[in-house]
C-alpha cells in the first residue's frame, strides 16, 4: 500500500511540478543556464570599507571554487575565472562609509550564468557584518 501511494505521489509530482517561487520565473535552472544578464545586477553597494569588501570578495571567489587569476589590491580589482570565462571584480570607494563592487565579464558580453554574480553577492551579504576571522575572535 505504501509503495502504491509513493508511486502515485511521484507520478502526480512529475505531471504537476511544484512551483518553488512566488513569481514562477526564479527556478534553479534560471541561475545555472547561460542567459542575457542585465549589467544592473552586477553592481552592488555595501556599507563597509573598501578594504573589507576587497577581502570579502576574495573569500567569495574562494568559497565558490572559482580560480583567482590576478589580484591588484592597490587599484582594487580581482580577475578570476568561473565556468571557463574570465570576470573582473572591481571594488571602489563610494563614500566615506560605503564601497561598491562591480562584477563584469572581461569580454564585456553579458551572456553568462547569473548565479555566478548572485552567489558572490550572497556570500558577501552573509559575511559583511563580521568577516569569518572576526567571528572567531568574538566567540
């Protein structure tokens, strides 16, 4: 009886899949397949220093298993490779208390997986209050 219910439940789910998002267009395949990405989502402003944002960006690249190709701490840019394409992360001072990051493809063709940029921003969002080393020191 349990096997029949399981098969019936699986069959219903395969015919009528659950919609995980409220809008209907934010499923996982939208983040992992190549598509035209708006340059607007590639820029984000943080209320932190440029130095801290630079190190958080390096940590985000490492956490996402991307390859770091070049680091320029004085000018505030990081060149990295993700899924066979090179990207440039630029950190600039926006005001005395905030900094801005822009992640753009090196070839300036915005046809890539948006999950690359969104996962980087998600990592920075989660760790912008305290960097991992600050968390250890406070504990």
